[in-house]
C-alpha cells in the first residue's frame, strides 16, 4: 500500500472532493468493526454529473470507465470522512459497480475497471479486491455509473 494514499492521488492528478450529500435517508459511509462500507457514489464533479445517459448509447464505454474512476474517488472521500485518514485503509475488500446500460451493451467489467484501476494505483497490492459489475436499466439522476466500495481499516 502507498505510504500516503492522498499523496499518491495527487501524483495521479486527483484531489479528494467534498463528500457528496446523500440524496435520501442514508449516510455516505458507515464503519462496522474493521470494515467501512460506502453508499453508492455517482461521478459528481463539483456537485454536478459530467455526463448522463446509457452506456453504449449516449455515453461511450471509455467515458464511462473514466466516470467509474470519479465514483471511486468520491467513495474514497466518503471513507476519509468516516475514518479521518486514508492511510488507515489496510485493504480494499470489494467494489460493486452499476452501469446504466443500453440493452446491447455487455462490457460492464471494462467500465468497472475505471474504479478498480484507480484503487489499485492508490493502494498497490492492498487495492486488489473482489468485484461485481452489473448492468442496470437506469441509475439515479440518469447517471451512467454508480460505485460502492468496502474497505478494511485499522
């Protein structure tokens, strides 16, 4: 794992955003013992979605992969808000990616790689995780992708 995940993020050209405000009756992240679970995170940038629509129709797979990375970045912001310091993350345990898919689109795993690759780049071997990538008909606010993560912490 990187000695300082936020420094690694900066090297990769990223800065942790503010935690997205929940759109309902839930919290962005919750710690239970040594695990922190995040709620599903959309690819917000400064409070707005940079793209909407279905992957394979209005949104390309390449763009959706980038958006999945933004979702993971937002998930890391939620984790940090819950535990105070990303250096406390021991390992990324699970990633769940939802992809709003055109009926003919079947490359959800490639889209989810945007989140997985970011987490791997930030945490090294500790960023290797199990994952599900699921195609769905629609996501909140017509977002192309939504990602949630589970991490083990000190």
